[in-house]
């Protein structure tokens, strides 16, 4: 039986650890401003891929990544495949990244053609 080199095991573990950091970095709210901001633009891309659905939105000549809620919560809000298409105008109420150089926002509500999709209704102060 062939043994596995401990250096290979350690290197593999370190690689997995490093790869997991970006995936967990934007979960939760600690990375985002406490106040909500409104952003309007045009949907460039929609993704329902794990770890969470997201939109790519062009607003005022800048491209933003909009993180939505987890897949089940996004679906419960009614935002499912077919609810929007690239090219649609969208208004996002959400919390932008604390890092002002990032064009990243976590959506609380998205509005398309007058229809609200409340991803985090408890965070909306109407």
C-alpha cells in the first residue's frame, strides 16, 4: 500500500482553506454598510448558481455585483428564473460594501417593472 506524503496533505488542506475564504467573505452583513442605498441600472447578467443568486448590473457606466439572498429565500421572494432578463431596468435597495472601491451590494429589495422582490423584508424601513 502506498502512503501519502504529509506535505501533500498539508498543501491540499492549505489550498482548500484559501479557496474557501472568498466564498465566505461576503456572507452575512459585517462586510456591508449599515445604511441602505438605492441603485438603478440595467441587468447585464443573472446567476442562480451557488452559493447564492446574483445580478451583474450596469449603473452610471459602472458594473456592480449584486448579491441576493440564499437560493431558498430568493425563491420565496418570488425572484425565480424568468422573473427578469438581461436588459431589464432594475432598482436595488441594499447595503453596499464598506470598501468604497468595490462595486458590490447585498440586495434587500429588487424592483423590476414595478414589482418588488423583498429578499429581506425585515430590513426594509418603508
